[in-house]
C-alpha cells in the first residue's frame, strides 16, 4: 500500500496542474499551493523574501506536518540551500521531483543505471555548493547520505559516473546487435512516442497482446519494450518508450539516450497525444513532443495518433483535429483519431501505418499446390501483408512486403517450382 506524505508547492506560474500531478505521482498529497508572480526568480531564494516568510509561517503553523516543498522550476544550488535551511523541510525542484519519480519507477537494470547517471549529474553542482559552504565554516547535511565527506563524495560521483556510462554502453551495444538482427529478418521497426500518460503502453498492449504496465500516473514506463504486432500481416515490431514532458531536463535526455534512440532508428514513429485534454494543453503537449522528436533526430515518417477520443464529443474532436491539422509543425503529416479503450480507429491506424512503411513492394507469385508449399505459404502469411489468394491449378498469391523479404520469397519461389508474376 502506498503511504502518502504531505507537500506544498510554490510556483511563479498560475498553471499548477502538471507540477501537482508530478507530486501526486511520487505519492505526495499537495496540501497547499503558493503562486508568486514575478518576472524571473529571485537570485537568493528563487521565490523572494516575502513569500519565503509566508511559507515558513505556514509550515510552522500548520497541523498537516509538511514533508516536502516542491518548487516548480529549476533551483540553483545556493537557492536550494537557503530554502532548506530556512524552512527545515526537504526542498525539491522540478528536475529533482522527476528524478525521484524515475528512481521509484526504475525496475530493470538499464533504467536503474540511467536514473542513477542522471541523479549524479544533477547532484554535482549541489555537492560543489556543499563543499564551498563546508569550507567556509558551515556544516550542511549531505544530499545523498551522510557517510561521505563532501570532497570524497565529489570524487565518488566522478568515478561512479564513468562506471555507469561504461555499463550503459555495453547494454546499448547488445541492443544494437539485437536490432540489426531483427531488421535483417525482415521486421519493420515502429516506435511509440509522446507525452507521458498519453496511452503509449495501452496501445502497445492492444496491438501486441502484451501486458506492460498501464497507469493513470506520470512516467509509468521507463524501459523500452519491443513486441511483434499481433495480426496476420507484415512483420512489425513495436517499441514502447519513456514519455516526454515539458522541459525534459537535458541530463535525463542524456542519460536515457539509448532508450530514446529506439525512436530515432524506427521506420515509422507513432506520436501519441491525449486528445481529451483542454485544447491549449493538447497543442502545447503536441508541440513539446515534436520538439523532443527533432531533438532526438527523428527522420522517419511520423503519424499523429489522437488517443482517448472516447472522452470527448464528436464535435469537440472535429474541432481539435482541424486545429491540429492547421499547425505549421504538423504540416502534411497523417493524423488519426483512436480510442484504445473502445478499440476505435485502430484499423485505420494500422492501414496508415502500412502505407507509411518504407520500401514496401507489391509482388504476385504462383505456387504449385502440394504439401511442401504449405509451410512456405504459412511463412509468407507470417512475413508479408497478404492482399489476395486464389486457387486453380496453382495458388496465386499477391502481397506487400519489404524488399528484404521479397528477395527471400522470390528465390524460394523458384526452388518450389513456382512462377513470379511481378
Ligand atoms: N479513456 C481512455 N483512457 C485511456 C485510453 N488509453 C489509455 N488510457 C488511460 O490513460 C492512462 C495512461 O495510459 P498509459 O498507456 O500508461 O500511458 P503512457 O503513455 O504509456 O504513459 P507513460 O508510460 O507514463 O509515459 C491509463 O490510465 C490508461 O488506462 C483511451 O483510449 N481512453
Ligand atoms: Mg507507458
């Protein structure tokens, strides 16, 4: 059972939805929010002396027992130090909150290493601040446990970083070998990308019959899962990936590089968007997702998949689809509305997906009918998208497939005394 703790949130911005969702994802109940309107953060305390005093009073008066202050922004080490010292509670900025969620969710070796790497990168400037404070006579507590002297701790960060980068490289190389092997066996690679909580894992489960974790919380998926799309058609492997978020910290992008690479090597990227949210939020998340794809270096075709359309009216859906189509960055990309929950629109999505696969060629062959050709025929069914089959003295079969598979089939066809029509 989850044990909940209490947090307060402070922001320079009115929209607190996402930061509160992030706190919720880490099992913190947000008992109070503070908004401090100012152009830019205060150099000393980020929120300014007045707000700091107000929050201090709230924490001291409050019966709720506050465990954490979340700052919706990026704290400099000196600002963080001042806030923790003054308020006497843990203080997390947005990045540290995201890292803590990632740490909690990391359930396999690779994401555990990736999160650790990102945490070490994050901690470095803070540890430097602590060293500086310690040298000037202050005695701060240490960020990551007390058994190290700050100097030693800084050295340890450097050593650990190097070791983790080496380990991750090993895992990445293995993945590269596996990927090449799959491509060589004629599989197309399709990646699911998009904002966290859009429904990527739900779509993977639906298309592959898999049961990866699906949750209404942010960042349920950290590691990639690759599965075969379950239908009698072209062999396609679909990969689920870590979700995007606005201002995804660069150190997370860096640490998760090999995971995000799955997106950049795909033949087609399905960009999943939750269409049920407010118009402005949908557009913003779509823009953020596009920017991430550019950052990752995606050259493949992108299909925009508007999910959760069961949650809005047809009218609202139409107006949002129009709005999205009119965005410059959407250009002439294919857009399709679906509901994984109601299994709506998935056939159309698959059709658009097949149409987007590169180098799909159309072939027609004739095979003699005998028991040897039966197993070959099953193999064709498994590896290609069969369009038509007819029987007379021969079996005539037409199908779409990759050039790699076509070459294999044509040479097998001759061996079985068949004919190639085209
Ligand atoms: N109503 C509705 N809910 C959906 C649909 N698809 C997914 N969901 C819900 O949306 C939430 C998030 O789904 P996930 O599949 O975990 O989303 P994700 O994109 O993998 O999220 P992360 O792994 O956190 O990035 C879950 O509560 C799902 O049940 C849909 O078509 N309709
Ligand atoms: Mg997921």
